[in-house]
């Protein structure tokens, strides 16, 4: 019985360590690539580019 409890505690510890390592890896990758954490700003930038193109097209047609 004590062996089973000890084995269960070891498995829990291994699982906790593995999850911690994955967490650190995700945080590291996210901090090295900020564009991964801010997809809204990329969408906003592309919509601004489209608006600028539309404004240029309108000016060309008006002249």
C-alpha cells in the first residue's frame, strides 16, 4: 500500500514538472514573438492599409 502511494506521488510530481516545463516553453516563445500574442493589432493594421488604398483609389478617380 505504501509503495502504491509513493508511486502515485512520484507520478504526480513528474506530471507537475512536465506541465511546468511546457508552461515555461510557451511563455518563452510568446515573449520572443509578440505578434503571436496580438493578432488583433495585425488585423487592425491590414484594415488600415485597405482604408489607405481605398482613399488613394478615390483620389485617383476624382482627379
